């Protein structure tokens, strides 16, 4: 189990590192082995790592690709990463690590959101494209790994593996969503894309969402 978080501002200003650090530290219990935060223009990506595959620090996140165009944060495990890696190597992709994070990164570069159709596993991820200034969020078919986001009043979004981490951001109003609470009391879970925290949405399983800072 790892924790991912990030903040995409609504303009040209960079996210506040101190705020993003508070969001990330709220996920410390999910990843005690390493913490990484990268601010890149209007984007800030963060990760708390629980080392499982390829324990090398080379697998710490956020992970950059060789071209320095893409940044990835990822929580979960890709079970068929060796098979996908072989397919990517046949296409000319090269790898410097032995884990599944770099395989996911290269798969998203090669196929975009269609890479989700090739992946078997449990995962949630965020991919920042520095050239296009876009963010891609994705989640596994069954929704085994959580991913929540909130749209900020001043523009942009903040995302994290848990709603309580988002509550660390001053742009997230907080409070209980009464409709979500009613669903939880009746069903013992919250259906759809709501969460118990007002203004915070859950990315549905087997889906992705894109955000463009230029619009």
C-alpha cells in the first residue's frame, strides 16, 4: 500500500509546497519507506512509498521518464507487468529499473488511457505531461485502490488516496456530505462518485479523468 497526492493549480502559479507536504504527510501510514514531492510549474505530485517490488531507490516516486516529459505517481501493483514490459521492449522502450512503476509509466506513454485495457492488477495513478500541461488520473477495474479529488474554488484540482488527506488543503471546504452519509447509513458504503467529505469526488473504478491547465 502506498499513498499518492497532487495539486494542479488553476493558473500559472506553482502549488504551495508546504500545503502539499501537509496533504502528503496525512498519507504517511500508507507508505513509511520514502516520501517524494516534485513541484513542476502548475503541478505538484507527491508519493508515500511502501517498498514491495524492486526495493531500489531508483523506484522512488514521483518517477520521471528518460525524456523528462512525464511524471508519474502510482499506488498498487501491476500483476502482468513482466508481460507488458516485454511488449514495450519489442516496441523499442528501454528500462532502467525492474519494478512495475516504470512499466506503467512507459505503457501510458505508448498507449495513453488505452493502456488500462492491457493492465491486470490493482492500481491508482496520476500522470503529468509537462509538454501538454495535462494530468491523467486512472483507476483499476474493480476499484481496489482508492483515488479522490476535489475541484478548487480558485481553479485546478487536488487529489489523494484518502479524503482526509484532501482536508489538509485550505481550498477543500470539508464537512460531511449529507447525501453520501445517508447512502452510507443505508448501504454501508457510498455509491457513485460521492464521498463522505463534501466537495470531494471518488474516481469511479475502471475509469480515467483528464485535466488540462490551459483551459
